[in-house]
């Protein structure tokens, strides 16, 4: 059963290839959705797929790529409202 999580990642997460690495990790886990930088310096991710794989993605988000320093992540589980074909970087 497909699940959806909406994440907001805080800390040193812009300018460290967080979006590109998030996309790569999501694709490795077979997840779909999107990632984008926000004006307040955080990163937002919407991810869909199997709950176990989403939980692995959330765990990865706490680590992030080399050079990042994640301070906090807000996770909100949501109803699946839209079906995505892949995992994209949004601008």
C-alpha cells in the first residue's frame, strides 16, 4: 500500500547537494515525489512509496550528504493526493 510523507529538513542543508543526493537516494529506494529548497534555508521533500522505504529515506535525511548538518526534521504523514512518475528536483 502506497504511503506519503511530507518532510521539512532544517540545518545546513542548502549548497551541499542535498537535493541531488535526496533524489539519488529516493530513486535507489524506489520512491517517487520531489525535493526543493525553501526561502528560509530549509529543504522540503514529498515522498511516496512503501512505508518501510519511506522510513529508510527519513533515516537517510537525518544523515544527509557530506557537508550537510541536519538539525531537525518535521515529518507529516499524509493521504496520497497525487501520483508521481519519478522523483524530481523542483525549483
